[in-house]
RNA sequence: GGAGAGAUGGCCGAGUGGUUGAAGGCGCACGCUUGGAAAGCGUGUAUGCGGGCAACUGUAUCGCAGGUUCGAAUCCUGUUCUCUCCGCCA
C-alpha cells in the first residue's frame, strides 16, 4: 500500500497514476473516508482521555460513586463510537489495498503494445521447428500423460530434456551465487496475508491466477517472489545488512485460465514450472540501481546461453499494482518470428514492504520501509522453449549451448 | 492427530486488576574518563495514528480477535503460532 500522508498531499497524482495503470479507484472517496475516520478517531481519543483521567483519580483514592457514574457514561458513549470507527477503518483498509504503487517517471503510458524496447541483443533469425513437435519427436515431453495424471497444461519432461532443465538451473544458480545472491529453498505455499501483501489477488477474486488450498488459509505460490517477500515480514533490518540478495528456487503454480491457442502451446504457458528467482531487499535510495543490476544479470545469463533477445520497459497498463517499473526480457522466436517473454524484473519500491511491515533502522535512528525487487534468473519451461528453438539441428538433435556443457557431462549434442 | 507449557520493547527477560509504555540486562547513541582504545561511569534509546513551526502533547499497541471491569500485559472465551511429550510418517 501507499503512505496515506503521501496520498493526502498528492491526491491528483495518485489518482492519475492509478488511472494510467488501469485501476478503477476513487482517491476522493478514500480521502473522504479518511477524513471521517480521523474525526471519529479524535472523538474516541477524547472520550478515552476523559476515561483515563477519571480512572487515574479512582486508582489511589476511595471509590467514588460520582466518578464511577461519569465513567460509565463515557463507557457508553465509547461503545457507540468504537464500532463506527471500526467500520470506517475496514472501509479505509479496503480502499487503501486497491490503490496501486506509484510508477517511476520513465514508465511509458498505455497498454501492452506501448511498452518500449530499450535494448536489443543478437540476431533475428527465422525458421525453426516448433519446440513441442521437436520435443515429442524425441520423446522428451509428454503432455498427454500430464493431462491424464493431473489436467491439461501439466506435463512430464523425460530424458535429455529433463537433464537440460537441470543444467540450465544449475548454470543460472552458479551464476547468481557468484553475483552475491544467497540460494534458498522455500515454502511452496503461502498464507493469504503474505500472498496479498506481496500483491497477489485474494481467494475472493475469481480472476485470480492462484491455486488455493481448500479448507486452509494457503495458496500455492505462483512465484518464489511471494514467500521471499514474506521472509522478512514484521522485521526491522539493520542498515548495514542491506542490500540483501536472495535467490529462491521453486515450482510456480498458475491457473492461466483461458490461455490456449498457438502462442501458448507446449511449454510456453503451463500450470507448473520451475523457476530460479532473484529477490532483493534494499535501501530506498539503492533500489533503482538494484533494478538495473538484476536486469544486467538476466542479460548476462541469456547472452551466455546465446539466445537473442530485447529488453522492454513495460508500459503502465501492464505493470500490475506493486511494481513502480518493470523490465521484461523477451527472446527472439525463430518459430513465431517475434519476441516472446522470457524473464521479468520489477522494482516494487516500498509497496510490498508497507503491506508486510518490512523496515530498516537507519544509522540516524529513523525507521522506514525497505524497497523490494524481484527478477527472474531463469524460468525453466520457457527457457527450454528458447533453447530448443535456437539450438535444434535438422536431424532432430539438439546442440548444447557452450556454457551448459559442463552441466551435461561434457556432451555437446543431445 | 492427542496431552501439556508458552507468546511482553532491536534482543534477552521481570511483571497476575490501577502513574506499567512497561523493572533489570544486552545492544545502540551521545558524553565523561584515556596518549589512544577497552573497561568503568553518566545520560538517552519502541512503533502507529492525530494535534503543534517546535519543545511537546492526546491516543492506541504486551501473538491475534472478542468479553468482564470505572480501569486489563495481568481475569474469562475463542483463535494462531512456538516448544516438550505421545501417536503417525518421507
């Protein structure tokens, strides 16, 4: 959530920002509730003050019927004010939760098609066999049996393709560890508080992309970002500790309702895929630099593997609530002759940390929310699509990217 | 899953109805001391919200939610989590 003081001081900015992100919220309504809440709070505080005064008079001395009578009247008055206050606080909280994070000034306005290419690497070659056809021909992927044991968009990877997945994972893991990230495994489910604090939609949202556990306050994670955000919830970190660099590896579970069709075939969009995620808790003044750092690492990984890509600065309408700015790396698909999403990195500034109460104690003694950032190191199913499209031979074999050979026992062809 | 114990400030840890926002310790900050440091001594040191230029001030907060009471960290109920023992088990 945003800082209410910031909203009070900049209502037009916040309204404009929400509109540009495509969120239908009324800041005027929020401020109206906020005003009512404040004045009711004032009333309650005054009643409590009187009560506390009487109470301290009663404390030492003998019981006084007069004072107790007064106190009882105050108690009655409070019992009418407090429920109203509670109701306003709930409304206030509900509205606050709907207001998206502020964007950085260099985020392009508009929707998906308005994202701006800021960098390009490698050749835009054309012509290749579809990754699914290629994999099935080698008996490397089995979606039919995936559907049999689970449902559609679940799959088995077999043999060398499964080994290739491991190789890519291990390569990326070694890479980010060298960059100073601490590897961690993590819970594959999170409580609703953590999920929503990280910015994921609640169970009540039928559009939600998440799987919820029946009868439990738990959701399967759609990304390691969720548990990693929650890792330091309700903690006050020391300034010297920051930035904290974590790399979390986990499956990601996503409903992806209604996403079928040619461009979502095979491994490109599935209900479950493994992912190595970078996550940073930083000082506020570091976060822009950290965001560039994550992007640079993502680029280095894909350059090392040898997959052509471009980087786009995601437009406002596609940012989502928590992000202040987002870069996607899209690889060039020689099958579809277009760029397709491969990784994503967001600077969530203090949006998630306010939700989950993650703060830093500055050397000055001041306490303030930290900034949080996330970014994909490798997203496995999609990485396999990119590698198959770019390293296939016409005889149905697959060349192994140079940097992955050491993770495949030195083999250069699969 | 069953039984028991617990949850207090950045950390540890007192506190069973009334100046307790909370003893004491640690840590941290500043000062004194010192050639310098350590030790020692002194002072200070929670957060949210509101008011105030500020000094400061009102209120809330002792896992969470209710309840009893003029008044709750303290009593009652529910709940979550942690620990110990038992059961089950990769």
